């Protein structure tokens, strides 16, 4: 079957290890299902995999891609929950807990095998392309807002770094839940686009805000950390799910303890949270923002665009 996979890893030149070509189809095994992929979406995790993060050489070649929607062996339209070995949060069930593409072959292929437990019904209201955007970036945003931020309708949330998949999801989900959403961006056009999607205001990176916020959604890391800490009201919460600009900013511990700020880590989400996200999209009419849909054979172009940050919303591949 045709697939996009990591043949090598290189921390400095990740795309040099990306190959497109034929690999064996997944084999059927007890308790697992083979899904024919109709759509799969890119995440920054795929670039980190090509850099070798979480992907040692002995596991190569590794088909990339965490997210997919498709059709199982019985003809059911399904969405994949990307975390293998999970039932409830952090509990292992038969397999080592890991996201697809770390221990298990991913979704950038014509077929993918996952435990049957990891399949959820695709709502009829969502296209395959839309559903394929949800299991990583949108699920991450859902958990950040509704499980870890401690916010309520009417609260103000700051989303750092408008334009990426998680940040875009945070804007759309936050507005649907009755939050006031502010965004920052180094790109004025991306800030304006976020406002078109429902953000109440967009600010330049590091700009002084009109007032302090109840929670900050942080995926950027070192470049925005100080601004995140200074933007919070006393007792507010920073939820962190990424650090694309670097993981080691000055901690600003004095401000954190004096103002009793909360710093909460957030990673992916549970199957139950993904079910809630799918239901929320089906019933409210909100949809993932898709930048582009490309053929799987054009995966290199998609990876190049993600590496450059030349996108707004999700990039989707269709075999």
C-alpha cells in the first residue's frame, strides 16, 4: 500500500527522512481492526517524529500520521482515537500506552490497524476530512478548555499564537462555549482571520492587554511564556500543551507563587473526551478549520508548509 513514512530521522533537517512509497499492509490481529483511511490530518507531532523525538531508529520505517477517519472492515464510518493502550486516562489495557507513530504505524497510508476499542462512530454531520482533524489538535484544545482550564461561560481566555491547529480549535470551541476569546499573533493577517472565526480581539505578541484574563492557553513556549504569566489575573490558570518555540523559558516563580497562579500540563485527551468533541461538533454546527486538502502523494508539500508555518487551520491528506 502507498504510505508517507519516516525512513530516517534528522533533528536539523527533518524532511530529509520523509519518504513516499509502498509498504506492507497491516495484518489483522485479534482485538484490532484494519481501517481503510479516507482522510488523515497533519500535526506538529509528525515533524517532531521526523526529528527523532519519541521515535528511535530501531522502529523505522514508521508510517506517520496520528489522525484519521475512514471505514472499518464491517463498513462502519469511524474516527480513530490516537492513543493506544488507554482506557480511562493513563490506564493501560494490553498494549504499552503510546500515540500512533511512536510505537504503532500511523495513518498516512491507505490502511491503518488500531485496537477496535480505539474506534468511535463518525457523526454523519461531519465529512471524513472534518472528522480527521479532531483526534489530536482539536481534542487537545477540548481537554485544555473544558477539563483543565477551570473556565466558565463569560470568562476571558487568551490563546497564544493564532493560526495553528490547536490555537484555531481553541478559538472556535471557546466561542461555542460562551467564552470571551482573545488571541495573539506575530502575523497581523492571522490575527484578523482568528477574529473572523469568532475571537473577540487579536493582539500583537507581547502586547499589553486591556485587562488580565482568567486563563491562558499556551502552546508556543519560550517566546510567549513571560507574556502568558503577566497576562493572568490573580488565581488564574495557564494550560500548557506544547512549546514549539522552546521548552525552557525563565520560570517567573515569584509572580506565580505571589499571585497564586496555576500552571497545568495538558496532553491529548481521552476517548470519552473525543466522543464529547464529536458530539459537540455534530450538535452545535461548529467545524474544524481546514487550510487545504491534498492527495497523500503530495505529503511532502504539506510537510513543507507545516514546517514554514504557512497555514491557517489543518492540512488534510486523502489517500
